[in-house]
C-alpha cells in the first residue's frame, strides 16, 4: 500500500469520519452514518483504494 492521501484531504477525511460516527452514536442517529468508518480509516491509513483505481494522488511524497 503506497500512500496516496495527504495534507488537507487526510484531515478532512478524519474529521468527517469522526463526525459521522458521532452522529451514528447519538440516540435516534441514522444507521447509515456508520459509513464514517471508511473516511476515518482511509484518513488514518493514508491510503484510499478508490484513489488507486482512479489513478489519483493527493500525497506530495507519493508524486515523485
């Protein structure tokens, strides 16, 4: 797994993931909000499988 998520993209994924999970944990929170695990994991790992398939890279170190 080569890093392909970096900088602001990583921060936004982590924040969005935490927000969705927090929403899912609230009483009456929607079950679909557990999808927040995906952006949280990709932000923490620094690797996104969709970026790999699409040939995208937001990590400045991986562009060399």
